DNA sequence: TTGGCTTTGTGTGAAATTTACACTTTAGTT
DNA sequence: AACTAAAGTGTAAATTTCACACAAAGCCAA
C-alpha cells in the first residue's frame, strides 16, 4: 500500500513575536519585508519550516537569519491557520513568542539596519498578514504568564535591582504596584540571590543587585510550589 | 515573479484529546486505527487538514467523522512537529483538547462500536505516534485552566449539583476539597443560577440543581474579573 | 562642606481572605 | 418508626493582603 496522502498541502511557517524591555515600555522587534506580498511593510520575523527541522529549530533559525538573535527565551504560542490569511495560498503559521535581555535589545537597536527595528508595543506600525492578531495574542500570553511564572527575568539583565523588576511588572501588567509590598512578595520566595555588587546610576543611592535562581525554582516547582506575583 | 515556495512540504493533521467525566474519574476517547502505521493500535481521533478549511473546522470535522461527536467545547492545545513523530514522513499535528458533557459521554459509551472507546485517563492503553505526550500536555492544560477559568461546567450536564461540581474538581486537580469552603467560594461569584428542580438519586436528601451563567461570566470578565477556585 | 536632589530601602496595623472543622436536615428504604 | 446516606449550613483562628511615610545613601553643585 502506498503512503501517499490524498490531501493537497499548504505551506508551513513560523512567526516570532520578540519582546524587549528598556526600562520604559515593552518593545517588539519587526522586520521590513523585502518581497511580495506586503513588500515594504512591517512584519513579524519568521519563515518557512524545513522538512528536516523541528518547529522550535525553525523558529530559532529564522530569528537568527532575519534578526541575528540567538539564545533567547522561546516558547510556542499558537498556530494560525485560517484559509486566506496569506493572499497567495494556504499557509499555516506556528507562532512563537520570545523574550530578550536588554544587552541584546540594545545591541540590535544600535545596529541601525533599517530592515529590523524595535517598536513600542503600543505604537506599532501597520503589519502584514494577520500579524496584528498574533502580536495581540502574544501580549495577552505574556501578561498572563508573568503573574504565574518567573519569566520576567528573561527581559532583564542577569543582574538586576528590585526597582527594575518592579518597573517591568508594571509595564507588562499595566498597573502600578506598591514598592514595599512588591519587594516583600518577590523576596519571600527566596528565588532571588542578593549579590555583592551594587548598581550605581546617577547621583542617587545605589541599588542592591540580585540574580534569579532558576535551579531552585525548578526544584520548588517539582514540589508543587506555585510562583505568583 | 513566481509565488512557488522553495521548501518541500510535510503534511498537516489535527488530533483531539477528548475528555469526559462520569462522576468518578476523567476519561479519554480513543479510536482504534484501521490503517497503517500503527494499524490496530489506539490513537487520538484526528486526521488531515483540508486546504479550504480552518484548523478548528478540521478538528470538528474529524471529531464528527471518527467519533460522531458534535458541538463540544474545543480549544487549540499545542502543535507537535518533531521530524520523525510519524514514521512515514514529516507530519505536523495541531493538537486540540475537547470537553464533552455526560449525556454525550454516556451516549458514546453505549454504542459499543469497538473502534471508539472511552478509557480511564490513568489507565490508557499503548498509544500510537507521540500521542502519549499529547495526552499528557492536554491533562496538564486542563488542570491549569480549571483553576482559573470556568470550563469545568463543560464536563457536567447543564444542570448539576454542587457535589457533582466538587467531585469534578477533585478528580481533575487530584486533591480533596473542603465541602463548605468549596460551596462558599463557587457561590460567591454569583455565576451559578439555582434552579427550582432538585436532583434525586438514591435514598438520600435530594440536591439543589444549578446552572452556570456564561453571559454573566463574559460580562464580568470584561470588567477584569478573575474566576478562581 | 554643606545643602539639595533623587532613588533605595524598610515596618506596622487594619482589612480581607482562607482555612479547619461537626452536626442537622432530608428523603428513601426496610 | 427507625435506619441510611448524602445535602446543607456557620464560626473562630490563622494567614495574607493592603495601605501607607520617612530615613539612608550617594552624587552634584554652590
């Protein structure tokens, strides 16, 4: 018996919503399309999946090829497959969301390649395809996850101050948080390792730096611990 | 310029993890494969996506064709795309999870078609492909969602007693819950409409029946309300 | 060196929520 | 009429959340 399938095939792509944080608001990385359709318009980085690679690999490869980004936090988001979402033919896209640290963010912002640029999440330009919908879902997911999983650290430098962490939470969740209560809570889990170093910046009191302890988190998680801000 | 893509294409399928609840434990609906590969083994209901249909439509169609189920709660779960997950060639599968009410569950359990059967979630037979992994993820997702979204009602009859609701939560979450505290909490949201009718069953005190008010939930959700058990 | 600026860092009491816990009511069966 | 089994109900203690204000540190400029 033959293994040939009787169904016609569409194409399969991956698209990545890459978030960055610069201390102010959330940013999203977009690329300017060099080819039709939507040539010259902004779009999410992404592209076709090769037959011999996994979806995650495809997402990482496209991110690397189109934006130069490597070793970022990457997680599958949702698969978009409405017929007609690509004007050419049936294209199903597995969307990912990615979080990058400020070092990376600043690096990419510096190289003024005008075909890859950071935009404020709430001031995005017109986007190709159904990419606005994808970005919207990624934003919702990020907001939802931040409350229950310690992924915010992926948007900060390895060493960060509690104020920086708080600014991040305020930016993503869109609400102001009480400084004392916030610090009490995040420190209560014992997942932040206080470092010797201090962060100095401007003519102010320098801030204690911390780093997140992912191993300890994994260990606690195994015992049913639930991170929650 | 031509719109022909330079990448070879794999096939695209949908697979559904269908959960049912009979007052005892969680059940999963499986079908016996009639064709190779894995002919004669149990597998998740699912099949190939047609070019002109959306992914959701494909999932509903396959469910209908293979199990007769219609009008079920259906939500996209995750997309599985490891090369090699299908021994024939590259097949990417968009997995869904579905929740069915006991009426439906009992109906399907009655028709003793031996090519579609309910199994206890914790006593599943050997499964084809990477379906064990898919079931595992669906179970996790169900557990996670149940705490924060009122989807448990999709596994109960339209009219249900508070005890039935509690048994469901206990079965899915795997922990015993305090009767009084549970009732206090679920009723505090004012999302359950008490009905005139009573449920009688056995030589016991009959139970007050309720139904869930989805409209009110949608309204509250719009105002930032968070359901939580 | 002094005063001013700006950010870090810290504690407490009131209010709200969560938790633990046991007995009465109801209907059916014998 | 007595027995059985599940439904239904309240309170007090413990814990968590929330609101809130001022001293300490370092830099800069006069």
